[in-house]
C-alpha cells in the first residue's frame, strides 16, 4: 500500500472545478474565499484500506487548499448511505453531508427535495489565476478525458443538467475455482443456457451445463453463488433486449413481460435443482461459500459479484487458484454487463463556501491521476479517466495480477476489458424502488416451494408492481 502511493504520487496534481443550482448556467457568481476556514463532510462506503488512500489524497489536496477541513465518514453500504441521506433531507436539519457516494437512482431520489447541486456552472467556469490555470472549471481536455459512459451517468435525469461526477467504477465478473475447473476439465461458462445460439457457444461452456456437471461431482455444494438478484434480473433484461424501466412518460415500470417471466422461470428450475444460491437467500455474501475449504461444509465453485470485491474471494492460505472472467452473455457480439460503482454528488446546505469547497475536492479526486490509480489498484474499481489507463506505473502494477494474493489487480484488468459492455438503467424517482422490487421478486420465486411455477411467477410479478404502486414510486 505505502509503496503504491509512493510510486504514484509523483504524478502532477491536476487542479480544476465549480457550479450550483437547478438551472443551466455556465457562469459562477460565487468566489471561493481561501482565507477563511471551511469544513465539509464526505459520506462514502470505503473500508480501512481505501480510507488510507483517500486520506493520502486529501493530504495533497490540503497543500493547495489548507483552509478546507475534510471529514470523511464511512457511513455503511450504498443503500445505508442513501437511507441516511433520505431521512436527513426530510428533516429540519437538512442534508447530513456535503458530498455523498451515490448511484444515479439515489440522485433522482435526493432531487425530489431539490437537494443536489447542478454542477454545470462549476464545470464550465472559465476564471483563471495569475498563471492562466482555471480556478474552478474543468478544461475541455479534462472533460473529454472521462470515460464517456461514466461521465454521461451524471446527466441522465431528464433536464440535461450534470448532478454528479463519476468517482470510480466496477462491474460484475465471474470468479471461479480455477484449480477445481482444471482438475475436472471444466470449461469456464461464457453463456447461460445449453440451447443458447451464438458464436463460440457450446453446451459444455454454458452455465447450465457447468452447474449440472459440478453438482454431479459434489452434491454438497451450490455450483454458483450470485451476490445480487436485482443485478441478475436487470442484466438479463438488458441481454435479452427486454423492457425493465423507462424514465419517459408516466408508465415507468415495464418489467412484467413474457420474456422476463420466461428467464425467471428457467432460473427457478435451476434453483430447484440446487444449481445456485444468492446473497439474500444465503443471508450473506456468497464469497463466504466460494472461499470455504472445509470438505464437510457447503461451498460454491463459482461466484458472480462485484469486480471491486475481489479481495473477499481469496481463500485462506491460497488454498486454490482463483480465475476471473466476464459474466455469461446471450450475444457474444453485443455484450452487456451492469455498470456500478459510485458517482459523487454535492448537496446544497445553504452555504456557498461549503459547496465551493466540496466542488474543489470532487474535482481533485476525479481528475487526479495518482488518486484514481491508487484507488483502482487497491479496490479493484476501474478509474474514471482515460489518463490512468495510459499511465505506465499503473499498468506495471496491473501486470503483477494473479489468481492468488494479487487477485484485485486481476479483477481490475477483467473489469477494464469490458468497458464497451457497460450499461446503466434509467434514473428517475422510484427507479431505486424498482431495483429493490425485482430483487425481492427473484427471491420470492426461487424460495417458493409450491409446484405451480406459472402461478408463483404471476403472483411475484404482480406483487412487485403493487408494492411500487403502494410506495408511490414513479410519480
């Protein structure tokens, strides 16, 4: 950790940023007063290792802005941060933090109260210092250096305003017990069902066949663990090209259709054969099954989870080699994998100096090559700016990737290789609820012990839509 920071901190710190409000405005009317102390709070989900990377970056940020005190707070998981902010916004105290980790659907939720700062005037501000460098704004080169799909997430809320910047990104990948696969001459699955049609698809490299084969080799196992039922549902919608949600019009929830019912039914049949379990069903992340080495305990030999969670997939004492590949697809020429990982938005707490300080920090963290590279190597997240991908030191560090102690680097490499496959779902008020509901739907279907699958699926889909209606979602 210390070595990485030392190597990468030689990269020049890039400076830039600024903006606030709910309408398009390319000019800032506020100047930042660097002579007065200002304190800001940053809510996120980082663990101790990532906090160390963040603290190092904040230390360098404070060399330029010594009057800005940053309190960084690890406030639980993403949904936990969302729920805390939702409660705070609805109370008299207002937002609990100045900067917050967020998914696009969380921003849509916060914006019900017009709580999030529009960043356009900060991004596009042209004021310069005595050296001709931008005081607040981002140069066109910096704006264009962001990975386009990541950048565009920040302005998908219907009014073309920018409400967040991408911070770091992850996706889902397939972890598998490479040692077990090689010993049993198993192929890594690249598609889902034995009857899929696609270039390079065979029965033997389908997930269905591999699960069936593993189950025959070890009856006391779940061949596959899937950490997010919601991601699974949404990804299958995208891979099939079937409807999930839309931000257009008044009917936002479109996931109750024949295609989606059909794939849920097929996965239910897998579940009944013992082919998989999920985080919600197992009641903890399935990495605990994947890393289990006791022959008398339940285990799994594959796990689909976040590329940023690779450190949790390393077995004790390097008991076996871990392989990582892209998740199975339905069309190898049009791959789809969900884009995850935090964006960061800024809350307007009624203090222009706090907003300005928050913007300056956000600009620094998203454009500083050293921080983006360090964060990527330690976390397994992908950087959000292209300059990191061109950095020699960063690429040298990834060259040390392996299926043992340096699994995080291997996960990062796989995640970086599928940038062209990333997708995000429409963000609107209620889209977060929709995500929750399709996860619940999958759970209900899988665990229902009745034999009439059509009835089970019909009831589950209708219950999800009724729940969304009762919550007032989508209005």
